[in-house]
């Protein structure tokens, strides 16, 4: 009988030990999961490295990517870089359009890194719009073989409605068009797009837009546009155009100081347009009477300056994508541009650029009439 009771006690002790061990194991597993999740969270945080690699997420309709023009000419040479790095105006157009199209198609925008040029493309855009790249899934590999290829936008600057692709169910949808240079792909997301621009910087000695100053920014494009293919900036147009704009804006802005910042690819030309023009680098001493300034910023900082300080923008080379983005990202979206139909721009003449698709309808198109007077078109 004693033996039977002993067996019962042993069984009971074993049962208690088993239950205690189960509870301890559960706590250990919970703690391990907690620590593991903390580690995973830390490791998957977005970093400031050149290419962000986040764990792929799988949205309901998959990913949208495009063959990017990684070898395209990209605006003008940087004024502050020994390597003469080119600013990525064409690439901004591509990526912002892919962002907008992905919204239309309910997909996640993606970039597949095909080669080293793609790395340069991504890093160039990141200098201007770091927030835009945060919206993309970046794959450090070529496009998956199973991706569904679709051709839209065969002409750079003619809108091709992406809604026709809505019924495609492939996880990876890859576009094979060119540039996607139309406001129609993304304009409904303007506030988000402007928020992607890098934070406000100290742009001194350039003037700031505030309660005392009204800043007109003029974009000048000459060096590579004096080629017989594009319409380049010329004094005959933009001098009377600036007078026209300032007369208009002075009526709306009372007693503000009307100041002008020139941004472009030919600083020597820009410095000699108006008397007493200030070359605005960090060593320049600015006099209170100064009215005209030539920016010495890098191109990415010119775009950022426009976002925070350009009350109005004048685009004097109408097919320049850099001028376009200076206008689109500008503080007030108060943009004037030379009517491309009054020029001999080859892209327009050949039908590669549809003015209604390229120029935002809220902008103001102006030209010189036969009497040399600026008129709204």
C-alpha cells in the first residue's frame, strides 16, 4: 500500500514539473519572439544608404516597374560637382509618372536595378526627392522573367492612358515605354509629390520668399539647346516676359520687393543680362539694392529652392524638363512659359510633344506677338 502511494506522489510531481516546464517554455518562446521581432524591426528600418532594400511586400495587384532611360541626357552639368554630375530631370519625370500610374493601377511602384547606371539614376533622384524613392520597392536584380511586358507612351511627351492595363493580373507588370512626360499621369497627387522634396535648406545669399519679398525664378537653357533641335532661351523673349510678369504680380502683391533669381546652364550669360546682377555664392556680399541674382546652387538645390521660395517661375526654353520641374515643384505653382507652338522646336513639330499633355493647364502660356508685345495665349 505504501508502495502504491509513493507511485501516486511521483506521478503527481512529474505532472507538476511538466506543467511548470510548459509555462516556462511558453514564456521563453514569447520572449524570444519579442526579441526576434525587435531585431527584425531594427534590421528592416529604412536607411540613408544609396539603395534602400526593404523586405518585399505583396500588394493585392503586385508591382509596377518600367524600363528606365538610364543613359538619357539629364538636364545640365552640375555647377558644384567636379564630376559634372547631371541632374535627373528626365528621371524625375519617369519615376513620378510610374508612381502616379501605380496609384491608378493599384500596384506597388518598383525599380529593378539592371546595371550601375540604374544605381546612378536612383541616387540622383534621391538627392532631390528622397521621399519619392521611399515609395518604391527596389530590387537589386533585373526584371523577373515572368513579368508581363506592356508598351505604353511610345512618344516622350504624349499621354497614353494607363487605365487600359487595369485588368492585367500578373504580379509583375513591366512597362516598356519612353519617359512618360505628361502631367496627366500624376497631377492628382501634387501635394504628395511636393512633399517628397528634400527639406528646406539655407540657400543664402539667395533671397527668400517672405512677407517682404516676391521671388520670380527664370530658367535659362542654352548650351545643349543651341542645336537646331530645341528652342533655347533668348533675351528677346524673356526680358519683356519678365516685365509682363512683374507688372501682373505687382498688382497682386502690393509693396513687396520684386526680386529675380536666374537659374540655368550658362552663368556667364545669365550674369550679363541685367546690370548689377549678383552672382550668389557663399562668399558674396549682398547689397540691399540688389534685384537680380544668378544661382550658384547645384541643380538639385535649385529644384529645392523653387519648392520653398519661387513665387512664380518663367520657363524660357519650353521643352526643357528641368525648367518644367522648376515650375511644377515651385512654391505657388504660378508658372509662365513660352508657348512652344510659336517656336521651331523639333520635338513639337514632329509630334513627339503634345502641348496639352506636356504643359499643366493651370500654367500661363505667353508669347511675343508681331509687335514684340507679350500676350497670353
